[in-house]
């Protein structure tokens, strides 16, 4: 029974979450473009948004890229570059503490704003509040693990995640992993599955091309002179 549960959780569930993530975003993009945005409440209450949104965004961006490259890059490859496992763990640990704390504090500010500001709360849906609470829990667990539940992920969680990418996840690698890590990972996967139905869809609409535009756009108009 335990083996079946482990297989469902660490071999089947990740692919369900990722499938919903990909199909859900694609479907919503083609069927619901008028609501494809962050539903920003900046116009309602701008001043209370600045600190929380800035801390959360910068914290979560660096956290994402740290997870992405740190977990998907095999340690054997890093060894060839002169980056030992100890160096890898040191950087991952302390950057995780820094940016995890930044994200968590930013989320608490945003949640307090969403629940405590009458005008913002009046325009908030149950979906908005549920998303914020789920984000708070996921980020809290990740930050908590960095501070208090330090565990060697390089030869357990990291190869398991790479196994998901290569379609061959080894559930046995997750057996010694503490439950705080397991819950963090499973809720993060649940967040991916939930994201197509939330305001998080705006992550695909980052205005990267804005930085490539000229400072001044000049339109030429040709007039025929009789």
C-alpha cells in the first residue's frame, strides 16, 4: 500500500500537474484572452502595493531560477566546472534563505492588503485569496526548510526531478526526504496545476519586447502634393 501511494504521488501526480499546466494555459490563452492578465488592483490602492509586490516579484524570480538551474544541472557537470557539491549547497542554501524570506514577507504584505483593505477585498475573488494562501504555504515551507530542515537534495530530490524531465522518475529517491520537503514539492506541483485558472497566467505576458523598442516611435506619413 505504501509503495502504491509513493508511486502515485512521486511518479503519476507530477505528470498530471504538468499536463494540466500545459493544456490549461494553452486552452485559456485561445479561449479567454480578454481575461489573460494579472487583474492588477494598483488603481484601487497603489501605495499599499509597492513594497509587497516588489519584494515578492524579485524574491520569487531569483528563487525560480535558483531552483531551475540548481536542481536540473547534474552535480557531475558542475564538478567539471570546478563547482563542488559543498559550494553548490552553500550557494543554494543561503540564496534560498535570502530570496525565500523576501518572497514570504512580500506575500504576507500582499495577503494582508488583500484581506485588510476594504476596496481591494471587495474586488477580490475566492480564487485570488486561495492563490495567495497557497503561495504563502509553498514559499513558507521552502524557506522553513532552508533555515531549519537542511537536507542534502543533490542526490535525492534533484535526480528525481531530472527523472521527471527524462520520463523516468525514481520514487525510491524520495524515500529518505523529510516530509516538509515532500509537502513543499507536492504543493508546488499543485500550484502549477492551479495556475492556468488564476491571475498567474500573466507570467507568460512579460513585456520583454518593450526593452527592444526605440525610445521614440515616429510614424511617417506621405502626402501627395497636387
